[in-house]
C-alpha cells in the first residue's frame, strides 16, 4: 500500500525525496507534467529496439507537420533546444562547413532581432548557437517603423516570443509581413502555449517560419522533449544542426524513446476533450478558492481566460486590511511541509495563486485544507 506521503515512485522514495503537490503549473523545477499511461507505454515500447535514426526523424516530422499545418517538423530535446537549432538553422542553413563552424558566425548573418518586452532568460539558447541579439522597440516612431529600421544586412531572423507577461502591440502577422518583405524569417517561441490546442496551428497559419513548443508541459510528453515545425528547408537545416550530427546542437540529444513518447502525447493532445479537462480544472479551483471566502482582507477569485494564466486558476488577493502572514510566508510554509505543497505568488501584485493543471484527483482538497490553516 502506498503511503499518503509517498512520491509515487519507489526510486524517488528510496532516495528520500518528499512528495510534492504541484500547484505552480508545468514548471521544469518540479518535474514538468505527468505523462499519461499511453505516453509511458510508447516510451517503454521503444526502449528495446533499434531503428534508423534519420528515418525516424523523417517519419516523426511528417506527423508533426500534419498536426501543425507546417511543411515539416522535427522532435527536439526540449523547447530550449528548439530555440538553439532555430538560430543555427537561420544562420548556417544546410551548409556543412558553416554547420561545423558554429558557434563562430564569421561570414554569416548572425543577428536575431528581439522585441524589448520579449527578452527572457532562455534567449541564451539563441546565443549558444552563436547568434547576437539585437533589441528593438524602445526607439521613436511606430513599432512597425522601428522593426523595419532594425532589419539590416546582418539580420538572420526576427524572434517572436509567446509567453505569459510578454506582449507586443505588433501581432505576429504584422511582424511576419515586415520581415518577409525583407526576406527575413520569423522564428517563434511557443514553449508554454499548449493548451489551447488552437495554438498548435495558429502560429504557422500566421506565417511563422519556425515554431517550437515544449513536448512536456501541457502536451504531457517527456519534459526533455519539444517539437519544431515550419518551413521544410529550415526544419531540414535544424535537423542537420543537431544530434546525431556533429554540430552546435550535438549536446541537445533526443532519444528514440522520447520521440515515440512525444508523438503519442501529440496524438492524445489533438484528440482529447479539452473542454472537459478545463471543466475539471475549474472545479478544483472552485474548491480551493472556497476556503478564502468571508475572510477579512482576502479576495478569492477564479481567473479563467486570462492569457497570463494557464487554465482556470485559483487566486487569492491580499487586501490592505489583511492581518495574516504574507503570501510569500504562506508559500514558504507550504513548500516546507510534508507533503511539500508548491503554489505561486506575486504575478499580479500581492497575491497567491494555485494553478490546477498539474494536480491530480484528491490533491485540490489537500491544497485547500493547507491554505485554510494558513488563512485562519
């Protein structure tokens, strides 16, 4: 019989790890997401086999292309690896000598333009490939005028980042139109943007040349995987710039088991009932916010449809007349417990939130009770 505080893994229990209840969403620091049974089965099924890796990449890419509406696709070692090979592809292309030359970009177009509000920690993946980032968006004139002026003979691509808290008044379609008028590709980071399912095809439909998504998170494949989709010539360039080839992306190796698993996850994702899943998340959020109702200084709400939240989210705002512990203090107490309950704080000022997307049956009640103890 499994203990209430077991991690659910005999291996992890043997290492002395505490059980974690994840109310922060599909974050890598907590292990990403749970892989459904069919995804786990696909991974195990591929483990004791040999294949031609180039042929596997080709066939897997065809599946990704079908689901994204792109010309071609590729399984990569996480969305971060997707960013790395995006940059390599637009700089070195399919040229064998240039591929071996990276991250030395001598003689190549090596600047990637990035909007000032799209700067983020993972841009290091572009720089790992050898790219130089050139920021735009703080000058004079309209954003369209600034982007047009920023493109020059060194521009390899324009990056566009979709992520919570990152916005741009120029839509992806508008950026694509400006960049394509100068024969410059647009590369998109959509790592955390699934669900909603529509995003799987939206960015390609809007004209992006390369798009990468996490294979973990909402797709619920292995957290070490990602998918890349886009123009056939650039996807092929990305493939040549990563493992198993000797290239700047050699260290971003994706295993055959991971490819099998992420394809199973992708197939599940496009065929599942997303409305039913969101209804479940909404119900859990209702159970959690209920513990804050009627408590002076607390304003509990469910934020559903907010683009900066991943699914319907239980949020507690701390008003000026709140007399209890701070949101950060509550977060620290919950994470130090056993089981360790992780929640988020500070997205919109003084607030604490619980994202239900990584919870499982019965955990919303445990989170609610832990919060009740802190609030009262």
